[in-house]
C-alpha cells in the first residue's frame, strides 16, 4: 500500500461498487482492480460473476481511472451510494425517497436497471421490482428508457441487502444492465459468433462498413464472414472446413478451403483481418503473424484469444507481446459479453 492509499484508509475515504464479469472471471476482474488500487475489500454477490468491492479511493477518482483505462475482465460497474436491509417494511420507500431528493433526476431520461441474486430476500423477480420502483418514482416526472438515458439508476438485490446507485451511463462501462448486451438473433443467421463482432463494433467504436477488403482466418462456418459481407466488404475466407451454403455463391466472397498455413496473399491486400479460431493462443499468433504482411499499414485486426489454462493474465500478456513484436499495436483487450472462455483483441498495424 502506498502513502496515498494509507492516507485514504486512515481518513475513511472509501467508495463501493458492484462489479460484474463474465461467469467464472470475477476473480480476474478483482485482480485488475487490486493491481491498480492496491488494497481492496470484496464480498461475493453472485459466485464467479458479481462482487461488491470497497476501494480506498474517492469514488469520482476511482471511476475516472477505470473508465480511462478500461479493464479486460471487468464488464460493468455500478456505484453503491445507499445500502438498505431488504427485510425492512419501508425498504423501497427509503429507496424512492433517496432518489426523489436528487434534483438532476427530475424530468430527465432515466434507465432503471434492477438485478437480483438467487439468494435475494425479495420474492419478486427483477422485472417485477423494476416495475414497482418505477411506479413509485412517478414524482420524478422522468422519461424511463432502455437506451440513451441521461442517468442510470442501478438497484441490486442480494441476500438481505439492497444496493442503490445513480450514475451517468458512461461511468458504468456499459449502458446495458450488468453489461449484458443483447442482440436479436436473425432468421438465417449462421452462428452466434456474429454477436462478437456486433459487440466489438459497439464497444470499440469500429465502423466495419468503412473497410473495403477483409481476410477472415478460420472462417467456417461463416458467422464473421456473413457479418462483414452485410457491411459491404469484399471478404477472403480461409478454412479447410465447409462454409455455410448461403455464402457459397456470393460474388463479394473468395473461399480458400485450406489451412491458414497453406495460403499467402499480396502485401497490403487487406485493410481488415479477423480471426476467431479455436486454436491455442500460441498457434493462433503464429498463423496470424505469418499472414500479417497482407494487412496494409494502418489496417485493423480483430482477434479472439482462447483462455485455455488457469493463468489468463500471463497468457494475455504473452499474446499481446507477441503481436507487438509483429508490428501490431493493441488498442483494446476486452472480454466481451459474447466471449466465453476468451477475450477479444482490437489491434492496428503500424
């Protein structure tokens, strides 16, 4: 603990947040926070997924650092500004009084996000609680919305406690409740892998329609390829496995039914490279690096890294170092909601 952290602890300067990660990865989200803030306290709200964290840091400064340096595994945070025992008769009334006293909420566009653990003392579902609280907040004269809110009211029911906080959406790392970003599955959609690129587009601020030519390594059955074709790109797909029949006669698609190690392309032929292969990170880096000459300088790469053992932090560090040695600059490394045992790298070639 450094002098500043010691001073904060002695002075009682603390802030509390509910932190959410993909299932099984909450310990790594906590480790990211520990590396930055040093000492912290935590308790589990949902095993492997949601933790209540106390930082010995001012809330505004803590959030500013987290948002400015987006973590890999921490998917969503919500501030805890009020804690109430759920078994009190007037728990919801106290919650509403707290919110009605916040002038900036009156007449604003609000998102009311309510979550609960399986062990919550509340018998109602999260949806029922949200409806009840929203009705009680009629005095705010606010517009309740799902997206594009000015303020987010976060409520989490866990055990015999209710945790409440108010924040701007950008300070939650995601404006989706718990960071659980949802997309509608479309008729004829080849695979759910498409959701990864949709989420990457949103999370990383990438306009895939701005690219012209893309190389998809390990493309079958074609979830990412179909997404890029929909965005108007000309796509070269490489995979020995069969591509989905709906893609076979697309004039904007070239298919090489080969291993990635068996193909080569002109230097600078593509301005986008994507790879979602279920290979070990070391094999994936080797295959992608061999094809990087075909990505023009300034081109973008989106690559998933499979976390195949129990030391993901070290594996990620090694993978990033390998790509940086191959003239790639990592812009973001993030475990998206639609990543399972993997993360996504967003890189630019220099």
